C-alpha cells in the first residue's frame, strides 16, 4: 500500500503535477463558492471557452512557449469577462443569450486560429483538456503567484463579497461599490480560469469552479466553512485523480474532474438519506414554534 | 432612541457623508416619475414625511409600491424627479434600511442569523476591517430588541416566517437606520406573527424610527398606522387613514377589484385575489 502511494512520487513530473492540482483545486474551489451561490456556473463555463482565441494567439506568437500563452490567455480572459459583463447589462438581450453568443463566437475563432497550425489536433486537445503532468517549475510559480492573489482578494473583500452576493440591495443602500465588486469577481474568475488552464483545460474548467463548492454547499451552513470544505474536496480530488491517472492511464484532467463528480454524488446520496430524518424533526419544531 | 444613542456615543467610525439639515423632513419626494418600456410605474409622486411617522403604503398589485421603495432606497434611479433624505439626495446617507420581501431572499444561503444582522454593520466598517467585539455586541443587542437573542446561531433557512422578518428588522437596527422601508413584511404571516411584528414596530416608533410599510391589508393600515398612502401608479390619496381610505378613493385605486363591506367600525375593504407573493416586476 505504502509502495503504491510512494512509487509515483519518485517522478518529478508527478510531484509538480500534484502540487499544481492541489493549488489550482484550492484556489478554484474557494472562489467557486461565489460562483455556486450566485448562479454563475454557465458564465464560468462560457468564460473558460472564450479565452481560446487568446490561447491560440499566444501559441502562434510565442511558437508554443508556455509563458506567452499564459499572458495572452490572461489578457483575453479579462477582456472577455468585462465584455460579457457589459453586454449583459446594456442590451435587452437576456444574460444567458448574450453569454451564449460571445462564448460560441470566440470559441470558434480560437479553433479557427489553431487550425492554421499543422499539429492542430494535438495542440487543441492540450488546451481543451489540460496536461497537468506536463507542468514545469515556472508554471508552478505562475500558479502560486496568481492563485495567491485570488485568495488574498477573497479574504480582503470577504465581507463586501458576502453582502453583494446575499443582498445586492443592502449593498447599494450601504454605499458599497457594487458594480466594482461584481467586476472584481468576474476578473478573479477569469484569472482562476487561466491559472487552471494547464491542470484541467478549458473544457473541464467549470467543474473545478462548481463541483467542489456544490459538494460543500450540500453539507455546510456557513460561508467560511463552505470555502474550507470546498478547498479540501478539490485538493483531495486532485491527488486521487492524479493517482488514478498514473495507475489506470486515464487523461489527468478527466480523472480529477471525475473524482470531484464522484465525491459530489456520494455526498448528495448521503445527504438525501440524512435529510429525510432531519426534515421530520424540522417540521415538528416549526409546528411547535 | 436609546439604542441608537448608545451606538453613537461610542462609535467614532460612523461615516456621516452629509450632516442632517436642521428642520428638513426625513423624506421628501418631489415630482417623481419612473417609466418602463411598458408604461409608467410611478406618475408624478410628491409627498413629505416628518421623522417618526409610520406610513402604510397600500394599493393594488402593480401599483408601483416596490418601485417607489427602490427609488427611495437609492437602488433604482427615477426617470424624473428627486428624492431627498433630510434634505439631501439618498446617495450620501446610509441611514435608510430596506427590508426585502421574504420571497426575494435566498434562504439556502450559508449564513446564520447573526451573520445577516452583521451585514447591517458593514457600511460602518472600513475596507479590510473585520467586525470587532463591539459590532458583535450591537448585533446581539439588535437581536434581543426583536426577541431573537436565542436564535443568533440558527441557519436562516430554519426560521419561521415571522422570525425571518424580525431578523431583517434587527439588521436595520444594527445598521442604525432612521428610515426603514419594509416591503410587505406581513404577507404570509399568521395573526400571532403579525402581532409580534407590530409590537416591534411600536417599539421602533418609540425610538423615533420612521417607517414605510407596503402592505395589502387595508383594515390593518387603517388601525395600526399614523398615515396611509394609497398608490395606484399615482398618489390617489395620502394622509390620515379615515380620510384616505374613503370608499371613493378605494374605488379610484382598486376599480372593480375590491369589495366594500359596511361594518360597525366603518367601511371594510376586501381586495380580490389579495396577498399574492409577488409584486410588480420592473
């Protein structure tokens, strides 16, 4: 058993992959609590897909250099986040329709750009589904710096984000800069997407934002606990997923996401059994109130 | 206003963006219009309120009650006209509290009662500051005022309707609000819970808090409020309850959708299809 756990750790790529998976998991899951509570899952998915043209340009310009791809992706993600935010505010088109238009359009542009390169299919797969075992030390540093910035922002604006998410009207009457806070949240999501580009890829990104947070949402009643639990679920999924990937030869991003999904399903199953008993007690208490 | 005075004496962090103008009414609404694409929600609304008044805002569904509250709270900009709080535009004041309709709140949000009441303090906390022991004391105190001191750690989804409403009133207290806007706080509550809310409103009146309460029950408006505003996109009437709730005015506001019943106490109006959860949507 010990050997089974230790054997993969002798490989440098596995250690770096584990570090990346855990870090990205913690950052995305913590931020993901707001994505879940504010019903922004579709937005997150769309935003992840819409940075493909930036990734493609970075890839073409830099001749495949990771750093160039990262910065181009970051730039596109922020522009897309602000763009989607602006469109959905200022036209009579409903938000999800606006997101759909921007999302599909930019994604198609990205595919078109990448298809001009010879090794098109392999590279596209890479961006769409990630390659956590190919993470280099320089990639890890970018994950640590930008992931750290996201966590710092969540902690620094904790009470402001809480009020804006729970009761936007209160936030307005308290004179909080609600628009600025909403945009900041969009930008944080954009940065999180770029940070996890290498781990799970654009197509599966939304699972990192939503699934661990939703799992925690099932069992907690307070936001800080939900954040901590979501981060734990994501970190554990990252580790289990990579081991599954190592031993079963499954694609790493898919293995991580499938582990998250399995943990969610398990929690949901246990909760729905527990709820039957709790519900009975609750009705009794409300009646006596 | 013992509670508020107590807050002020010790609180050096209160941010008064504008000083209160002496002698100005707490609320002044002048020539207010709100137009949507589908038509006007509010037409030429003008009225003033003295501090400490308890005003019932009544009118049929879609009369613009929620819209009026949102404009006064500064959440929605009017198409035309002005709202003044103590002589200033509402932007500078954080002394207005808006108590939302219960149906508009996400009761599964992972917060407990004390967390929600603490949100009222956040306007007084600077950036990067966490609530201090004194803020938690104020929260506890506000919860005791509404009789919910023992429920501070309860998850909000587990509260009864009356408790949910009282929690938001506690939040308005923690916010040190001087003008509280309540959007249908009595809807869906049983008689006992409604009485509980009225006891708290009486208490707030003694503390000098001004209240606007949107509601459907005309008899309750007549019996329990100082002033009544009868709204149907425009002001049909405003003033003392018996003057406002005349059968002529009620026919004016509700048209055929109202049955008037003569009782010993006067005219009792029953609104058809009353007390729906939702209000007009913008």
